[in-house]
C-alpha cells in the first residue's frame, strides 16, 4: 500500500515508519525538515511538507492510498493541534485521499466510572490543555467527511519492544490486572499499521494497551 506519513521524525512517527517499511509498504515521509529523518530504505521517499499549509499537505499526499498523521505539538503549543487538524483534512480532500489514521491523545478516553480521564481529579494539571486540544481535534476529524480512524494510545506510552500482544478497546481506557494502562511505541505502531491494512475502525476511535 502507498502510505503518506506526516510527523515521521518524532518518536511515535519513527516507530510507525519502521513498522510500515517492515511490512513492505511504500511510504512517503512528509516532514518539515527532511534532513532530520536519517532513515534510508528502498521503500521510503522523504518529502518536505508543512502540516499547517494545506497545499503542501495535498502535494505530499497526492497519489497515496492512505495517510497517517503522527504529528504532536511542542509543549505549550497545544493550539496548533486544531490548526493542523483543519489543514490536514483540507489538504487530503484536495489530494483526493479519503483514508486517514490519526495518532491521538488518551485524555478523552473514559475510565471505569465512565468519566473522561482529563476530567478526573487526579489527571495531571500540566497536561490538561494538551488533552483538551486533542479532544477538540478529534471532533474536527470526526466531522471532516474523511474515512478517518482516531487511534488513542494507552495512558502511558514509551519506547520498549514489539511483542505483537496487546488488547484493543474503543472509548474506554485499556488497563491491566493491576490497573495500569501502558503500551510500547513499537506495539502501538503495530496497531496503527494493522488498522491501515484491515480498516476495522473506519469512522471511529480505538485504543490499545496491555
């Protein structure tokens, strides 16, 4: 499959890129600074693209079967999430690419009480603005008319190892028997590419965890 990947130079983006190439997909990594992506592979093309410019999104995405956004804002720049969501959806429509998988946030997932994580008293105050921005961006994708999938990670995501063994949920946080919710970036990337290939959650959100 021909995939355009935005945000490929970040931690999660690199894991998604590695997983996609491992599975023999043709990937175009559209990044603001191509020199920051020191990856060489026969199935990889790297292009410059600014996600805040719909025309650059359209140019990078043209001719691809699916788009993945692994974009994440710098700390304190949460408002850019909404600008990127609007620009990305506009650009993909111009390019005629309807399939989009978004690396999202976990804050709008629900806990066992049916409360959003970001609304709970023990949710870290310093990341509440980011969680709120992710929730607002999710609404933009949901109303975009694209064949979107919003992929929320577990509450804790960090580099580790690829096990291929994880559980999938919808709007409720996935936790283990000890009440922890975590996933490695490698297994999260595997879940993303599974969705690209299988399309089980088109027009919906899913989450993963151990």
